[in-house]
């Protein structure tokens, strides 16, 4: 693998991290359990894992041509979803004393950040940027609307 290809991977990971950071910044401003650093790292890690899957496929095609390789890129995404579910579950807390469930929106934002990281790795940049903006509007704009309308406690 050429170093220029590796720099392209690093660039994609950085873009995914930056888009994740945009989402994480809103969570940070709302003092939620997973904020800027978590979202940045989730987006970057997902892009990296997808890119490494692509590198592995290239490696096996180039250096092990006589062997049968059964590649299923969907397995990488499944593994990401399982890992992100674990992280997201850790942000959900039920406060029995107040009868309040918190962290579901943060868990959902982590899942979306993972999807955005995957989109960047697959070079779907317009999709990734558009979804980042959509998530920011949903988190910030609808959060304000919920508070203004008095629709229950902000559930974050």
C-alpha cells in the first residue's frame, strides 16, 4: 500500500472525526454524558474500521491470489453497530428516585455519528455532511423547541 493511500485514509478519518465533533459539541454544551471527544472518536473510529476492511481486501487480493477469500464488508458494519450499541447503552441511565430516563438521545447521536463515520469511509461525503447538519438541527433546534413548549423534562 502506498503512503499516499494511507494519507487518504487518515484524511477520511479526520473528516469523520470532525463531523462527529460537530455533533458532540452540542451534546457537550448540554452537559450530556457523551460529548465532544466521544463523538469525535466514534466517528473517526468507524471510518478507520471501514477503511481498514478495504485495506485488508486489497491486501488479500494482491498477495493471496490463489486462495479463496470470502469477504463480507457488511460484517464490519455489524461489528461497529454492536460496539456502538454497547457504548450507547452506557449513556442511558434510569433515575428511579425521579422516575426519569436519561441518555437516549445521546445514545442515538452516537449511533448516528457511527453511521456518518461509515459514510465518510465509503466516500459519501455529501451524505455525511448533510446528515451531520440534520443531526445538529435535530439536537439543538428540536431541543430548544421541546423546552420552549414544555414537553416534559429535556430527556437528552
